[in-house]
């Protein structure tokens, strides 16, 4: 079980994400990571609890980002296996909760197409699938990618090429949207963003959602 958070709005995304993840730490606490889009997509992740990792966090400027706190299911506890995972070009970042049952087959197919994997996780397969399918619209790439996945997932995705939107999708793992004023949130559980808003949208099984600062 892992904790997922995403934010788009007017605040410093890194600070909001760390705050949200702290409230999800009961879902996993062996590693933590965040990805933020400012001038470009930057990612920081490390092994340890949030209170330990927080002090190592570099300055990350941007108003959109995703975060993850992990309880290892595939792969050992390491910085490489922590989320977010990145595409080969470093422009797409993904966090995932769930189990991808056919990840070995998908990984082999992607490696044969030239994709390079940096972790032992099943989750990393998804971001490479999205990269493979990407043709200018990140939501369409996500929809195409998840059609190839067997298993359960809650995923949250951002792209440097489309820095105003978060893509969220779920099947068998929870994902909830928090609706704010000129800002929106997405998380594994409501307590993550309850400090900021109590207006929620429950993402249904099989749904894909585009989240912007003033639109869901």
C-alpha cells in the first residue's frame, strides 16, 4: 500500500505535497518522493520517513506536482525504487499505487523498443508505456497505456510538455480529487488535502481525469 498526492494551483507545490504526504504516511513510510514542474520537471526522492527526508529536500519552485510515500511491494527499499518514476527523456513523471500483474512481459517489450529502466518496480513500466504512446496529448497517452495493463492501479501523471495539467486514473485502487479555489488536489485518501478543502470528487473505477487549477 502506498500514498499518492497531486497538486495544481497557486501555492508552492513541493510544500503542499510534503504536507499531504505526511497525512498519508500510514499508507507507507519506507521512502518518499515528489516531482514538481517549474521551468522544467524536477524530481527528488529518498529512502526514509517524511520527517527525515524533508530536511534534505532542495528548493523546488513550481505550482504543479505529484508525490508518493511508498511501502515496498516490488523491489527492495532504495532511492531508485522510490517514486516518482520518469520516462527516458525525463519529461513525464508518474506515481502509482497497486500491482501490475503483467509488468514483466510489458517491461521486456519496452526494453526491446529501447526503453531503459532504472528500478526493479512494476510501476516504472507504466511511465514508459505512456512515453511510448505519447503523441502530444498526455491524457490520450495515459488512456492508451492503461489499456495494456493487467492488475490494479491508481496513477497520477504530469508532463513537462503540458505543465498545466495532472492526469489521474484508477482501477481497483482508491483515488479522490479535492476541489479548491483556483487549485485542485488528488490523493489516495481525503485526509491528505482536508486542510485545504472539504469538497471532493470520488474517481470511479476505470475513470481517467484531467485536473487543472480551475477545472476537473
